[in-house]
């Protein structure tokens, strides 16, 4: 079984966020709660549905990740891009993604 994290986009500004161990949405993938068994994954899904219904986040997804070198790495390219930020200038305070992270 692959490790998983819960990701979404914050409703207020569309920025990609991840659920942390405190049940808060964070902009930092490295702070995400990693689920390693079916019960934990089911809990992530339930929290995602709850926060979507409460209009906190949209585009809620449980995604596959792996831990390597002390970092969480999304397995899909789309999720690596979301974790690093857009590939172009986006908004004040957000820089383009690091191509080295995306290319892993």
C-alpha cells in the first residue's frame, strides 16, 4: 500500500493546501499528515468531505506520496507541480515551481 495525503484548494484564493496532523489546511506539503493504513485514509476522506461541504476547500483528493530523504514526494507530476506552486508567475508571494522538484 502507498502512503497518502489529503490535498485540496483553499476556497478563498485557490491555493493548493494539504491537511496536517492538527486537522488544519497548510500550504506546505512537508507538513501534511501521511496516512499509512486504510483506516487513516478513510479518515482523510471523511475530513475532506466535511471541509468541502463546509466550503473551506474544493477539489479534495487523497493522493499517493512516498517519503525519501526526509521529504514527502507526490508520485504524480500534477501533484508535484501543485506542491511547488505554479510553473509560471502566479500571485504576489508565490514563486514558480522548482523544476528539480517537479522532475523527480
